[in-house]
């Protein structure tokens, strides 16, 4: 693929607001000048918006004010006019009922903020995992030149001489307390060791996975994904991105030029190689939908199935994002894929060059962190897409984080009707469950929770943990944190609240999980399944009003990205009519 830059100079979009002597042009310029802006900033140069998801309620993004200043330096240097503005910040660690419920709202905020403002291009300043897809979704819908700058991961956690991965060790230590292997006092002491600096999760959780997806898609400069938040090179990356977006505007290099099918194939393969989050499935499907690409779960299985997981990071491996950066970061992974003829080398990036040009000289500085293929964590990484009568539209599982001995398993279902039912029963010693059972959680999908919370990695019952068992098969229509691990089947579609087969599973039913053959089967007859579905009535709460009701009524299934049905593949005018 060859990108042909537009001619420069030319009249830009922002000139519709600022570029004339009419009453309306003076109106727009004069109000901007109350900030002390000189005349020559309105001379037709590129006006660059900085979409900033800074928020103290989004701890992963709490340092983005500083990065925004670095972006501004780069924009000014390149002859642009930077304007920073806030957009909805979806912080996974604090926002209830779940940040995922507000991803689509944030994308709408971004889309309309860009469309309605006098901007020629945008820098998407992101961090916590939902901010990355939501800003990319919104920017893709408007299709002005855009570049992603992530906030970077926090420093390694350390506790009692052990690396502590954010999220990963939270689940691990919590289970250890229930198993009697760790005291509550030690658990509280470990809390202070988990988050030692600004930044996103230091594991290959969803934030790091989506930063890697942005880079693999070509929407961020090469090397962006892994630089720690507090490393000076993170500020340099922000500065360089500010410079680059100005040239992107001059060249008219837009998301639609970059977010091609070839780019999404690269991202899917990359997610397998890094042991990336299952959440990347939903987010990439949604982003693809915004540019009108027909990306499917089958594509995830087709392009990711035979990709070895070579990044030795938690939750799949043992290291953290600091070591990944020091080893060479994502460019090394992309080079490995290219050397194996598993990369669409000509895919265009925000640099205006093919992705292969960016990574072909990358070097691996630590082969225990970025492993040789013959020492891969798993030979078939990626995301396993399962189908069967329990998941007619699909379900997903992350092989690199699962237990090999459970990848083919038949067990008795122990059913929890919703998350409250699970919490009420899981610690009861009288619960009829052992390690051979399959835990089933319903009504936690997009409509059912609502919002599809990260509760799919249900903690095991204490009576099982005390035996030394650390994993069981778990099935739900929920999501799982990218920092979590286990043999967990997620995103089961159609979800229970939409009347999918998951809704009619009963305790005592036998379920068969066969990951190698991509099968998820409820062992009842077709006649009985039909009868159960015919008798089923919804039991989940339906919101009465507000955004929650809009979400419930318009969100699509996880198998297509859980976007709103009215937002896919349609763009309005890039320049709204002036109201004055």
C-alpha cells in the first residue's frame, strides 16, 4: 500500500471558523483571543486538538496533563496551533457499574467534540484501557487525522522479593487469603507495593494490550506502547507525536487510510504474540465497525490461532512491562511476526511509512522476556473462539492464561444466576461443588449487568482453594480483566439477558469444553434446549431511564463489539453548519 500525501498548502477545515473577515469568523476568533492568543495562530496553520482523558478519578491517566504539555511543544515546533480539551475519562478501577458501560458514551463525546470544533487533526491522549478504544472509535467516526499517545505503564511492583503485577497479584493474593496461605495483614501490606508510580497496569492487561493494538494498527508511533509512564522517553514520545500530527494534517493522512483490514490482521496476530487481553477482541471489533470494516470473531480465530505467545509477561508469564520495554518492546514482536511472514508489511502507519520500515531493524535485548519461538509460552496463543449450542454466536478464551489440563474438560455445571447470586453462595461450605465442576455465571453481558463487567474470572470457592486447586473452568457472558488468568470462557453470545442458551443452563447439567476443537457444548438434547428457551423469561433488571436505558436498548452483542447499533460505519459531515 502506498499513501499519496495531499498537496500543501491548502485551505484547512478550521478555516471555516477562523479564516475570513465576516462577522462569524470574527466571532470565533475574538472569543479564542480572550486566552491571550496572537493573531498569527489564526493564519491558516493546522489547528490540532488534544483530546485529554486526564482525571484524578482515572488513576492510570492522572499524569496526562504533563504529557499534554509535551504534545503542545511538538505541535508548536512543527508550526501548528494546539488546543487541549477534556473528554469523558472511563477509569476501570473506580467507575461503576463498569467502565465498559461508558466506552460507547465516551466515544460519542469524542466524536461530537471533534466534529463540532474547529480542528484539523487530533492527538488522542489515553491510558486506562477503555479510553484507548473509545477515543479511537470516536476519531474513526469523524475521520480527521489522528494519532494515539498512551500514558505508559507504571513501574514494577515488588513485595517480599517478588514482582507484583497490578491486578494479577490482586487476584492471586485474594485467593491466597481465602486458601489460608496469606494473612489479611500481609494482603494489606502488599496493597502499597502494587501501584508504585503513575501509569497503567504493569502487566499485559487490557491497557497495555490496547496500547499495543494502537501501535500494531499503525495509529501510534513505533515504540509507543511499552515506555513506562515515568521514563523520560515517554515525554519524548509525546513531543514527537505532537510534531507528527501537524505533518499528518498537511498530508491528510486519516484513520481510514491506516485502519485497513490488513492493519486489523496485524493487530490480531500481535495480540496472540503478546498474550494480550480478551478485551481487545471487543474493542477491535468496535473500532473496525466505525470504519465500516466487516471484522468478525472468525477473523480472530483465523489470524490468531497459530500465533505463538512469545512475550513472557504476567498474567501469562513472569515479567512486567518495564522488562518488556527494556527488551525492545513491541517493535521486536512485530519484527518477529514479519520475519515469520505473519505481518502485512505494507500497512501504512501514522508515520506515513509502511509498518515494516518502522520495525525491520528492531533488536531483542532480552530473550527471556521476548522469547524465541521454540521457547514460546504456548505454540497456539491468540484468542480461541469457541462455538456450539451453548454459544451459537461465539465465546472466547485466552489459551496463554489457561491451564493446559483443562483445555478439554467435561464437568457438572454449578450455576449462578447473576453476580449477586454468586457472591451469596461462593463462600458457603455447603455449596455442592468440587474442582471437576464448571462454574457458570449468567446475566453479566452487555445488557445483563448492564455494561458487561469484568467478573468472568470468578474466584474459586474456599473449599476448593484449600485443596491446593488454583483453577477451574468458568463460563459466563461477562468480561475478564486483562490482568487476570485461568481457564475462563468469556463473552458467551448471545448473552443470557438476550435469551441466549446460557440463560437456560441449570445446575447439574453437563458441559463440554474442547478448546482444540473450538467447541462449547451443553449436553442436553436439542428438543430440551428448544423447550427451555421457549419457557424462558428475562430476569435481569432493565434500567428505566437515562443513559443506562439507552445503553440497554441499543447495545449489540459482544460478538460484534458491543457498540451501539446506530453508530457503526456511518459518518456525518466533518464541518457542521454554523449557527450564527
